């Protein structure tokens, strides 16, 4: 027996597309932050296409045809290419990921150097135990973040926050 599309199970990629559309609606001022949060929670809890479609019905550009929500058929399960980020966005994101590590390693190396100078001889280079494991974790985060498009999403969030702040400032004036 054939099921209707609304009853078919949605995939994680379908939920992500709805979440992206909700973020755009928030950025456009179509949803309040509270509505966005509620719909986002419902989107990630949705099990069927019907549940996902209900979250977009009152958004003008989010018709079922345009939302690109379609059941995955055999041979069509390709992961979308993450949007690429510009060099400035990548640098800013990397600075955010690695900034605290750089400061912590620098402070530890300075302390190690001061202790070595105070002793008159080089002591065991213990800062490697501060920077090494943490750096390995950050390296994995960096690689996975670059592959998945994190710099672009971080830049999009910053721009959205700036737009919301300007909008709130205009409303308050």
C-alpha cells in the first residue's frame, strides 16, 4: 500500500534544510526569536515530511516545491556540497577556534622560560602537555569544521546578529 508523502519518514538532511529555511526566516524578520527556537526544536524532533512541511506553511518562500524536501530515492542520496567561505571568514573562524589555545600555550612557554632562566638550565619542556592534547583536539575540530562549512555558518550567524541588533535599535529609537 502506497503511503502519502506526508507520512514518509524524513531524513536528517531534510530536517537540516528546514532548519536553514527557518534561520533565513529569522534573519528576514519573519519569525521572532521565540518562534524560531520553538520551530527549530520541532524541526529536529520531526519524523515525517508532513511534520516538517507544517513548520514552513506560513513562510512565503517555503512552499513544498521550493523547500526541496523530497523523499530520498535509491541512488539520489548525495550529500550537498557545503558553501565555501572567503579567506577573511576562514581566518576569523580559525582565530576563534585557536585563539585561546595560542594564548594558553604562549603563557605556559613564558612561564617555562622564566623557570629555566631562574634555574640557570633548561628544565623539562612541560608546556607540551598543555598544548599537545588540546592542539590535537583543535586540529580535528578544525578539519571537520572546514569540511562541513563552519566558517560560512559562523559568518552568517554574525551577520544575522548584526541585522537583528540594527533592527532592534531602529525599533527602540
